[in-house]
C-alpha cells in the first residue's frame, strides 16, 4: 500500500499554485466560477427552492433545470481541464480543455454507475431497517438506523472515490476500470481522504459565506437589494473558483502519491 501524506500534498499544491496560478485561475474562473454565477443569477430568489406551497416545494422553472444541467457539465469539464493541467507538464489550456471534453463521457457513465450503486445500497439498507422495525425495535428506530447506515456508506464511498476524476483525467480507462482503479488505489486511506474533504469543504464554505456577506452588504448599501445580491454571488463564485483550483491541484498530488508517479 502506497503512503499518503496530506502535508506533502499541501506543500506541493501551494508551490504549484504559485507557479501555475496565472494559467489555472483563468480556467477556473471561466469554466467553474462563471457558470455558477450565471446559474444562481437566474434564480429570482435565494429562498426560491426552499419555499413551500400547500406542503409542496414549488416547481423549478425549466430554464433553471436546464441551467443546472448545463452548469454541471461545464463545471465537470472545467475540473477535468484543471486536473489535466495539474498532471501533465507542458500541456496547453486548449489541449487540456479538449482532453477534458473527450474524457467527460467517462465521468458521466461513472457517475451513473455510482448512482445505481447508491440505489442498491438504499434498497438493501431499507430492507434491513424494515426487518429491525418488524422485529420489535419500532419504525422510528429502524428509520434512524437506516439513515445512519446510509450516511456512513455514502461518506465512506465518497472518500474512496474522491480521486476518481483525477484518475479519469490521467488514464485512458473506461468507466468500470476507472471506478475499480480509484477504489483499489484508496484502500486504507479513506480516513485521511475524508479528513481532507471535510477540511477544505469547511474552509471554502466559511470563506465563501464571509465574502458573500461582506460584498452583499456593501453592494446593498451602495445600490440596493438586487445589486447587493449580485455582488454577494460574485464574491461567492470567485471564492469557489479559487477553491476549485486548490482542490484539483491537491487531489492531483494525492493521486500521484498513491499512483506512485512523479510529475
């Protein structure tokens, strides 16, 4: 089993980001931050999707649904492009972008396989919870056990497959081979990878929220509610773009450690 060092990966990521930031940041802003900004700008109210009418969530406009799908595809291609730039020396942005587009079907098919696996896990855990409830533990107890078990399975699988996109960007493998390789590669490292995911996600959310609040309040004071909302979204999108660069670069470093490669 290959060794995994989060500290080493972080040091390499910071150095790589300083050296290649002028190349990576524009890609992330164009293919990750901008799509998210456009999508959230399309939603008329921050709480639109949270509102309930007669006990039902409101219908999502077709434009927003289409925007979410398109945004997801563009962001996925942007991530593949960043991984390619992080893993392959001397590759141009255009080459990395074309490579990302070519590898996109593998990411989509892999995601469908993961979703199918999640459905199977949900059915199995629900059956076990039903048996527990019938055995006398009660429906609430059975449901609680099912939710805890499902969350544990999801978090474990997420950690084990966290390097999947980096692997897809680096190797010419199909969906099933990519999933098997990513799962095999991370054996014994789920704890460290989960810690990394939690740490960088929490840091991103904190900084994102602070930027959105600060720019939102400033914009509202200067130009009213709509300007404030737009300014807040711009701030959050920029932080998202910067965070995605470091996320991809560090996951690329972690992938290389476990793959035994030196770049």
